[in-house]
């Protein structure tokens, strides 16, 4: 039964669809032309269009990719049409970047602006809520930069490109802060059994607490705490 099914397959249609073998040579030519068009387009855009992908620049790259990809294998899409799309995208990019260089308001409108996420070792919760950035994702970003607890960080800023810039305390100035290592937030406390420093698990506010009821955080009013860490960074 399987052998009959194997023989019944239309191998030409399976591998080529409705095209002819001669179209393979055309695909090679189309791909080579569009590959060169991509290189020329990115050279015109400059390094900024390649290295620092803001939302605006990501749209440009996606537009170029779509315009380049379709004519590589789709016979119904002409190369001249795609080249025209390239020209229009690059022209619009040039106009937008011109106005970005002339107006800070326009730049913020198109590309956004940097946002402070950590200030003095604690979350800037009003700014953090504006960003679609989960705490686990953010902690992972910090760990990749060698941070194990928030008391090591003076300021952390999310740039308009989406990258995180971190400014650290010197070792002598590192203070107690919210630990961000995996599983460090599992043992949540509402009652303190041993006097010491504890951090709010929501905003990172850290304070010295005696034994007894932990109470609510004075910064965010949450009531779950975890033992703080004063570990220094390992450079």
C-alpha cells in the first residue's frame, strides 16, 4: 500500500509546484539581483539602519525584506516592481531621518525615548509599568550583565533601541537589594523570623526589619518580602 502511494506521488509538483525546471535558473538570477539590491539598500541606509533597530528602523528592514523576498521565487512578482518598493522605502527613510535630525519632538514620536527602570537600586515602578517588560525577562537581562541583586545597580535605562544600559555602584557603595538570581524569589515572607534586611518583591524597596509582621511596603503597599542580598559584582 505504501509503495503504491509512493509511486503515485507527483514528484515534479512536490518539488517545483506548478513551475517548470527552467524556472530554477530564473530563481537564481532573481535571488542574485535582489541580494545585490539589499546590500545597496542597506549601504544607502547606513550603519544606523543595521546596528540600532528602533521601531521605525525595524519597519524599514521588514519592508525591505518583504520586497526582496517575494520576487526571488514568485514569478508573478516582477523585479522592477520590487526595486521601486526599495526606492520608495529608502526615500521615505531619508525624509523621516531628516526630520528626526531637525526635531527632538518628532524623534521621540517616531523612535520613543529612553526610560529609567531602576533608580538607586529600586524599580522606578511608574516607568516600569509603561513598558511591556516582564520581571523575569528584565532580570535575565541584568544577570547577563553580571548583576545578582539590585543593590549593585545605581541606574538602569531602557534605550529607545530596546537595549538596557546599566550603571553600577562601586563595590564600596553596593547596598542591600532585591536578589534576582533564579529561584531567589520563591521564599516569600509576610512575617520576619530573623532581624535583617528585606526587599519588597514587587518594587525592590529594601529596609532593615525587626522580627514580627513584615507589614506593607511604604513605596508600593505590597506585603510580600524576601531576604535581601548585599553581594558585590564579580568583574
